[in-house]
C-alpha cells in the first residue's frame, strides 16, 4: 500500500505537482486566457462592428471553454468581411453627386484628394445623409461614400439619390413601430448603409451589380424603387416584385380639372410613350396639346424640350384623348411630361414622371 501510494504521488508530482497545485495553476491559466479573449472580442466589437463595449463575462468550467470558443469564432466571422474594406478595393475618383429625396437637397463634392479624405466635404455629406424627421447627423463611413462613388462612376450616373441615409435610433424605432421591416440594430443607425436610386438604371440591374462585387449587403426593393447597400458583412436579400403598377408623379399635377397617365413607368430609348389625357371637369374644355419633356438633373427639373405641338381640341366632360409620343431624343434619366392647356403656358395642366 505504501509503495502504491508513493508511486501515485510521484506520478502526480511529475505531471505537474500535487492536485491542489495543478488546480491552482489551471485556474490561473484559465483566468488569463479568458481575460485575453474578452479583450480580443471587446476590441472587435468596439472597433469593427459597432456593438456594445460592455465587458463579456464567461461562466467557469467546460461550458465556459465551449462558449468562449464559440464567441471567438463569432468574432472572427464578423470581423473578416469588414477586413475586406480596410483598403477600399474598388476604383473611385473621389468625387460624388448626391441628392436627398426627403430633404430635397443636392450636393456635388470632392471628398478625397490624392488619397486623403477632406474633412469639410465629409461634414457636407454627413449633413445631406441626416436622419429624416429629426435631422440628426452622424459620421458616414468613408468606405460607404467610396462605394457610392464607385457605383456612380460605373454607371456614369448623373447623381446618386439617397432615399434613406443615416437613421437616428429614435427614427429607426418609429419605423419599426409603424410596421416597417427594419432591423433594430440597422447599419443605417451607424452610418454604414444607404438606400439609393439611380435614374439611369433599373433597380434590378443596380442590385445585380452590387451583388457581383461580393462586398457588403445588397437588398432589392422593387416596390419602392431603391436598392440597399452597406459596408457590413456580405448579405443578399430581396422583396417580391409588385404585381400591380404604382403610379408616380401624380402628386405634381397643378390642375385637378385634367389628369394624365402614361402606359408604363419605365421606357427604353426609341420606345413610344402612350399618353391618356382626361377631362375631369364637369364641362367641356379645350386642350392645346403643347407637351414638353423635362429632365431631372442635379436635383432640379430642367432641360425642357417640346415633343408635341398640335392644334387644340375641345374635350367633353369625362372624355379622354389618346396620344403617342416619341422619346427617341431622350437620354437615360428621369423625366416628366409637362402639358399646357393653352398656347401662352399660363394654364398648367399636369406633370407626369
């Protein structure tokens, strides 16, 4: 018995000391490892994904090891896509034109010169990106700005229209309460995301291109005519295409006694536009049929071109007239039809986008 006890003790000693000593060393190593791991994950969260900077706590024992290892892997997975943005990999010229849909503001800015970000220009971008409703401003991630720049350059677009830029936490919560499909920790609330629209390209084509970059998030929203882009981890999603046509631009009609609708919303060059003009008054009216095409450039309606001039005709109450118009001279972009009821351009009838 005595010999066996001695041998057992020797095995314990050569393996690392007595049971008490080994346990103390093991606890010390576990605490040091967990401390280093907590700092590692905390560093990722603070500097890479904008999450809470609260210290992470782990229970002791085998479960602690499993949970800590899982958290370590999660940190690596979340960090890896963002590392791709450390040096922006896509060509861009450092110049950007932005139009805010909600604020009706236009900005043309050179935000980067010879590889150096321009502080004043970034402040201007921050302002035009400000939150809808409460006007809260927040710094916009430079790589998001570069991504928008690259997209504008790639499609040779006149302007990038911002449907939704930065969102304050209060406004984001309001949208969620009102039933909108927004994430509680949306990248919009961190200045990492934007919902955008380009007049010269369809939303599906824009979405397909952003997907092909294999960087960041890309969401397709055909019912609302915009694409979500962000500089977070790579994700792809889409909403279903709308089964019914949504009329746009009808709110611009300044004369309720006439209405005008086109046969579709999007046309290709050399397409013919079918226009229906309807007398909404309770009496007959004369329509001179002077029709102009106005283009939207740099945040303003401009470049007006006459596409139809014909003798006026009297239209009975409730009756409609069908017209076919040529768009052969129009360049890609957003347009509206301006229809005047008399030859002197005094009675403005309707606008159609």
